[in-house]
C-alpha cells in the first residue's frame, strides 16, 4: 500500500518549520552573545569616547606648563629645545 501523501507533506512542512526555528534561535543567541561580549569589552576598558578629550586637555596643559617652565628658567635655551605643541589625530 502507498503511504498517505498528505501526511508526508505535513511531516515535511513540520521538519522545515523545526529547522527554521532552530536557525532563528541560533541567530538570536549569537546576537545576544556578541552584544554581551562587546559590552563587557567596553566596560573593561572604559572607552566611551569622552576619555580622549580629557587626555588631550591634560596633555596640552602639561605641554603648556613645560614650555612656560623652560622659557622662565634661563635665556640660554633656544626655541629648538622647547616641546612642540601637542597634536592628536582625532578631531
């Protein structure tokens, strides 16, 4: 006897639905895992963007203080010995 074609079709559709469901769960798990990994990396390093501006300001202040101290020490130091202004590659 020949098996029921409608039952075979329903079984094939059910198998397909299970495969698609498994793929969607894996994609969701990968997205959540990647988000958690990146969030942990940012939390561990503390880089949120504002740190660069503070570092640049501190470096500029230190360079200015160093230049002021050098120019007030003696008149023997030339312009070549002074530190150049601090520049960064960030805007």
